C-alpha cells in the first residue's frame, strides 16, 4: 500500500519516533483518544499518536485487543483543558496483563487468520478503488466501449 505523504531522510532524522516497524500498534492519544491501527508499513508518528512496538513476549494482536478493552482506563488518566490527552508519560506506567504463553498461542491461532483476512480485504478494496478511479472517467467519456458500443 502506498501512503499519501512521505518523509524525506532529512525529515525522518527530526522525528522523535524514528521509523517504526511493520506491526506497530498505533493509538490516537488525543481528540479523541482511542482510535487504533496496526501499521502494515514502516511508519513515523507525531505527538498525537502513541506507538506500541510489540516484542516476542506479547503479539501485537493481543496488545491491540487488550488496549481496546482497556480504553476507559486510558481515558481515566488523561487530562487537558481544551480536549483530553493521554501523554506518553501517563501511558507508560499502565500495567499490561500478560497471559501464559499457551493462552497467547491459542489466542493467536484463533484471531490471527481473521486479522490477516481483514488486511487482505482492505488491500483488495484499495486495489479495486484504484482500478475504478482509473477506468470510470474513461467509461464516462466513451473512450472504453460498453457492450461493444462506444458512447
């Protein structure tokens, strides 16, 4: 997948997050708190996003589901006068429930295929959207025949 905007190497050097790996959990940390995504490409973030890079102990799909289930706790430690924000400093001390390895393995076997299907569906949808956007103007202009006839 392509993104709308790209950072130059010079710009990337100025970003505190650096380039985060594929699979990083991303959470909006303000206005509103709690929009989630898993990066499918390397990403860099700004201060409005909290990134959770998962290690071998906790799979990212588990962390995503854990975070979504605990959003009320994140909001409870947020603050701000114009809009609520959870800072990285308030977020980092939050304790994560770490299930036994056997439970995590069963969770990943059950959830993993669904997540991968969602990602594949999104990629196919994006490819179809690009194809439609390329073909539709040509159909409307009559450049491409419909049922063997030109408009």
